[in-house]
């Protein structure tokens, strides 16, 4: 993914008090998780590299990963007994809730795209209504709306016409 969205619940849920390394590793997991062919998400965690990245002893990184792979009875997500990661190989881990959170992010992106498209549609519809019934004359020429790409304070088409400037 190369980036990820951190949810507020990460900071007030069952990870509270588990230390810097647990949050740092989980943030790394979120930013670096990759989708697999089966719809799950996975991440590669090399404790030597992460130790350098975070400036923490490798043992702390190992402990954080072990915590993230352990059952969490206080977790709000019951999948796999509240585990956040499941080890696949020495360095590869499955992100237990990766697909769930990816769906949330994708839904938010879809809604934003719809909002943008709807705003554009409404602006175009408003422009068509301003042309007036049976008129082929542009709303820009009539002066109902400001001329496009005009700096702030530039007179409208009607103001120019009244001053003897623009003529139809």
C-alpha cells in the first residue's frame, strides 16, 4: 500500500499501555500491508530492519510483534481471538483485520468520488438553468455568473457591457 489510515480506536483500545514499539510496529504494518490473491493482507517484518527504523533494540521489536500475534481478550475484534497478526513464515505475517479496514477505506474513497461527481453534476445543472428558457445565450455572456478564470475583482460581463466594454 505504501500508506495507510490509522483509526482512532487504535489509540484508545486494548493496545493502550503496551508501549511505543507496539504502536510503531502496528503503524508500520498498516502502512506496508499488501493484498494477496485470496483477498487477505500480509506484511513482511524484519526485526533487524525495524530496530534501525525505530531506533529501538531488536528485542523490543520482537516483543511488540509477539504481542501483536498473541490473543487479546480485550480486543473489540473477536476474529482469531483478538490477534492483530498471524505469522506465516519467518518474516511474513497475515494482517488479521487488513481486509476489513481496507473495505472501510475503499468505501470512504467511493463516497468521496460520488460527492465530487455530484457536486460537478449540480454545478453543470445550475449553469444550464441559468441560461434561461429557450435561450442559447451563455450565462457567462449574460453576466449572471463571473467570467471563468478571472482574477478576483474583475468586472462581470454585465458590468463591462454597461461601461461600454464588452458587446454581444
